[in-house]
């Protein structure tokens, strides 16, 4: 394992799966960029210790479901390393409000809309809540795109696609669908819909029943279902 890999603080099974990435030039350039941001006094979300929270919360061998987001939230106190999720006490973001509505309306899912947006319980059951970009500058959406994170998270998705079987991938919106366009639908369940954003949810996210389809797929393959209630 390269020296740079030894420095990266990420859950051990993921560190092993992604170890070659840490030594590649793009990842070293990414680390240099993040260091320059810090030295320039930029506020970065999520906090450094939570950048790899999706991986730390859902070890590679525990992954049963993958939900792909794009960018971390860029407002104070929102991002904590799980896509679509916010910590307790933070207002529930609009896309997550719509995710909750879809869960509540799915006749095969027992779900009551909670008063928070904290999805840690999903992550601990095997739902990898993965943003394509793992950091962002405060109040500047997309500011850390095209710096290397996308290549890193692509490598994680490739590893899941190739090394695991019967994973459920939920691809919401054009961005997530492009990021998952190489997935093997013969090995996994690949679910696609529009994004749950208020701009698009009414064009097919509502009524997609992805959450019950996911549990039916897991159940048929002898895996435990996800308890979506948070």
C-alpha cells in the first residue's frame, strides 16, 4: 500500500478495495487541492472527519443498496457525509421531503414521516449513501466538482458492480444515471427514475416504489430487508 493510502482515514474494507486509487496522480492532486483550500481559509463541508462518512458507516462487505447523490449540501451544519441526509435539528431539505413522501405513499412500506432528516439508520443497515463529490466550499454548490472526487467514487461503484452480487442501485436523475450507466443489470437490481427534487419529482419519482422493489429483491435473495423508518 502506498504512503498516501496509509494516510487516508477510511474504513478498512474500503481502504483495501480502493487502495490503488490512493496512489494515483488524480488522488494526490485532489489532496493537494483540498490542502490549498484549507490554507486559503475556505470553509469546507462536510468537516474533514466526515468526508468519508458514507464509507465508514457502510463497510464494503455490508453494502446491499446504493443511493447516488451529486454534491454535499453547502449550507452550515447540513452536510455530514451521507447523501440526502442532514443531522438532527437541521431542516429537512426539499428532495428528502419528497423521498419521505414517496416512502409514506408506497403501499408496501410501513413508513411515517419523521421530524428529522438523519439517515444514519439506513447507512448502518447497508445503504451506501454516496455523493459523487465528497466535499464542497461553503455556499458554493459544485465548487469541488472535477477535482478528482468523481473518479474516486466511480472506482467505488465499479468495485461494487464487479466484486459483489445482488446489490440494489437507485439512480435518481440524469446525473446519477450517467454515473451508473456501466452497471450490470444481470448481477444487480438497477432502479432508475427522475430526481426527487421539487423540480422533477412529479415527473416519475412519486409512484416509482423503489423502496418496496428494493426490499422485494433483497427478500427473494435471502437477504434482510431495509427498515426504511428513521
